[in-house]
C-alpha cells in the first residue's frame, strides 16, 4: 500500500492536542519499552536519535531514565516542537525519515510506535546500521499483523505490518544482534462503534484511511461491528512488538 506521508502528517498534526489524552495503549507501550531499555542499555550515552517522537511520551521517559548528552528528535511535521518547550539539549530533524540523511555516530536509535509507517523498512534498517557506532543500540516498539484487526476486517483498510519473524530476519540481515524481541496484545473496549472511530481519530491512527464514509457505509460499519461486541464493550485490538537490538558488524 502506498502511503501519502503528507496526509499522515496532517492527520497526526490534527490529533496533536488529543493524542496524549487518548493514546492510552501507546503510553503503556512507551513505559514497557523504557523498562526494556533500562534492562539492556548503558545509562550514559553521547548521542541518541528518536524516530517519530510525536508528543514526546517516549522522549520524556528516556530523558528521565538516561544521561544523554545530545538528543536528536525526528517527526514528520514541525508542529510537534510545541510539546517540548521545557526540554533542554534537544536538536531537531524534521521531515520524512525515509528521505532524510540520518545523524551519524549515534550510540542509540529509539522509536516508539512509528516504524509501521515506513514504506521501505529494510532500507531504514540499513540507514540505522550505518548511523550507529559499533555496538550501538537500535531499540523500538512497533505493531504486528493483528493491530486494529477489527478495522481491517470491516473496511479492508490498514497498514501492512511485519510479523515478529519478519523483524528477526530483517534485523539479522541488516547486521544487528537481536537481544530481545517480544509481542503482546491489548484490547480497549468502547461503548459504541462510533466511540471506536472517535478514539482512532483522536490518536491520528486513521492517517492511512482512504475510506470515504457515507451515511449508509457508516451505518453498515456500526452494524457489522456487533461481531466484536463483548461483555466489556466493543473491542479494538493493539498488537505491540518490542525490540532491543545491537549493531554487530
């Protein structure tokens, strides 16, 4: 599927204010990733680069957990900088990371829930490998094939996600040693299918949507969503994948 990165940027920019409040799962994922970073990685680093910093959920956690001399943040659009007024020693690389030159001599590259938006992941991994110092760290969370499975089943829309096996193979081929690779599933429950769509819009996750809702298709969607109704409410599945890898050659 071809992604319109400008549209992705617009949708996330629009959701910028509501993201922090509604991105419950993404916040938890950032916390889980930080725990893994603390288990595996050194506490002091010179240069760290974050791909897709968004509103800064992961940025703040790593800034509080590690001593970092220089923290370089990337996102698609400059508006994200408004979330970071209080942060010191930050540098910025704004734009589509697939078209930008990576910063070099990095001790670590981190990313929270952003790599699933990449069109050419093997190339991104090559760039990560080249940008890292010897034995530098590549640590990230992303999403697996069952992510938002309800939406994909009902609309046919969604990203093409790599499985944990895909990641393991690609990282090994790119010259990384995989020290940790795990996956989990989390369900959120909502009072109505409409509330599901509102949640997705508030978190910018609808950035791929080619779907043009009409009154009729919306009603059909609400009706079809009944198959995902449980005692707790209407489910929405998240499928996070966590990785801690290290450059070995």
